[in-house]
C-alpha cells in the first residue's frame, strides 16, 4: 500500500492546556506556534507515524508577565529549549473512533513516554478540493517529570501551581 503524507493545517488547529492555580481555580493557555506531520499507509491512521513540535516561546496565557515567567528558566527556558516535541511510537485503536497514541514527549532535555487519547473526527473534502482529517487529542503530564518543578506554597501550605497539567489539541491535517 502507498504511503500517504498528512501535513498540519495550522489555520484549523489549536493546542491548549489547563493547570490548577492555588488548588481553587484553573488557568488556561495555548501554544500559538506548532507544526506536525503524519504519514500513514493509505488512509489507515492505525499505521500513523506522527511527529508534533511546539515552540515553547509561543506560550500564551493572556497575561504577559506570567507568559514571560513560563518562557524563563523556572519553566520552559525557551531560549535554551525552543522546541517541545512528541514522536509517536504506536497508535492503538480503542472503541469506535477512539485511539491511544503512545509516544515520547520531550520538554527541555527530559524525554518521557506518555499515552494520549485521540478521537478521530473523520475525513472530508473541503470546498477547495483538499482532503482533510480531524482529531481531538488529550492528555496529561506531571510537569515536574520534565524539569518544570518551580513552585511556591500558599499560606495554608497548598501549591501555587499544580504538578498535573492537562492539555488538549484540536488538529486538522491536509492530505498531500
């Protein structure tokens, strides 16, 4: 079967995250700059070879002072580690249109295996004749496992920033 390349349609994709703040509320943000490529055998995404790359300096929480802190050495150190990468090692079908995507996530100079959950939205042809595939992907990590261990404690002894970070991506790919 022929190999098919799918390139990310950045105009119709987004990468978001959420983290608890002071244990009582959630702060959300996004990465504004990212890229990805997928190759499959035909249109079979269980055969997918996936690479995904985020620019760590493109983090945006809507608050410049917080974003600058996140880009600094306490967190991403975007100057020294400009890329966050994910490379899939396996795609496993679950129920219906759901998949588990195993792979290696690298943040700073820490690489750890993680598993993402993906829901396949399907394949459609847009008004310009381009064949597209859509996915909703979600996962969570412990940021301390990736060298993002900065924290402060509240008066009551709670963490200012949770160790658990949840992320979600809506991604659309264009068949080449």
